[in-house]
């Protein structure tokens, strides 16, 4: 598909992406209850690699990465697909999906000061206000009423997710500084392939050969996470980004964590308390204020990439 979609078609495809990503958190929670986090992430990325290879061959976009794109392939594979995904999987074993999603969505808050410090991007008033608003949400999430500080399990799981968000922020900063020779979609297969190899070696060293009690539900969960939650969503988002304004995708993507929290309550019976709702509203408001272009300010490529990639897990 070499031309933009109609607005209606693009909006429908965008809605599918949001649903796929929103449900993916609960699906990952289901997987890590039966499979170790490292093997769970390795198998899911292997499924995604196979699906992406089929998509690229079908669209005649399969390429061998050029030398200039090798660093970004390694950065995304290691920081995002290995570090972020594995840490999220570890965290999901210990804390509810709703809390994990809200903590994972702090990623843009760390990108703002990182971009100012390492990329020399200006620290505007809107970015400062957005960061402050998001950090206030984080304080709400970690207040003693919302989180028992004597519960080591919940505290450790929350810290795993926060560390994952920091790894993803580091990845986004590198991506923003990289000069692309090929398109992100063309390189996605190589990123997932490298991540699969690294994760498989780590899983073998840490957990040994996997002893998995396969069931239809587990198999479907892996297929969903690899195909719909990663490969197809990645392709669809690449198409949508060419067909819709950056502001539309930036605002629309914020529905992903809301859907994730609601789906975890419906599918897994998790409780949604007031502190979680308040924290989510503050963090998402902070993201909107700090990263979404308003008024006459035009969206740059990095801002659009940040807004649309932050939903992936």
C-alpha cells in the first residue's frame, strides 16, 4: 500500500491498533502466569518475527539492513524488545495489569528531560508542566494508601515496570537522534529477530530448557501477542501514520492505557480504585500537555514517533 488511506479507513484501522495494544497487557499477564518472563518474551518475539517476515515478503519490502541502520536495529532490539518487554513481563507477574499500564505509560515523562539533557531540545513551559503533572500522578500511585510499602512483592514489581519505562525512554531518545536510511517497518523484522536470539540465550542460561504446559488458551495468547499485538499492529500503525495527522494519532493513542485498564478489570477481575484512576488521568494529561502539538506548533517526526510508539509492549 503506497498511498495514504481514506480518513475513514485510516480511523478504523487506527481503532483496531488501539484495541490490539490495549488488550495486549492482559494477554501478557495471562502468559507470564504460566511461562517464565524471559521465555514468554522470547516466544512472543519469535512469533512476531515470523509474522513480520511474512508481511514484508508479501509487501515486497524485505531488505538487508544497511550499515547505517545497524545501530538503531540493535538499540531498539536491546532496549525496547529485550529490556522493556522482559522487565514488563517480570513486573506483570507481581503487580496487577492496571497498575503496570499506568507505570509503563510514564515513559514520555522521562523522555522530556532526557531530550533536553542529551539532545539539546528546548525545555518549554508546556513540557515542564506536562512532566510535573505526570510526576504528580506517579506520586499518587506510590502514596502509602495506594501502595503498601511493606509489601516487597508489589514494590519490586512496580520498580521493574518503572525501570522498563526508563529503558524505553532511552530507546526513544536514541531513535530520535538516529538518521534513518530504511523505514522503521522494514527494520522491524531484524529487530524482533535479534531480540528473539538474545532473549532465548538469556532464558536458557537463567531458566534452562522451558517446561511449558501448553493449552489452547496459552497458544492463542502467544499468537495474539506476537501477531496482533506486535506484527500487525506495527504494520497498521506505519500505514496510519501516513494517513492521519500527528495530533489525531497522538490523542487517540492515549485511549490505549484506558482500554488496557478496563479490559484487565473485565477479563481478569482486577479492581480499579480511585488512586489508579487519578494517577492515570494525571499521567496521561501530562503526556498530552508535554508531547502533543497544540495551536500553530507543527508536529515533528520525533514527536509523532514518540506518541505512537509508546503504546507498544
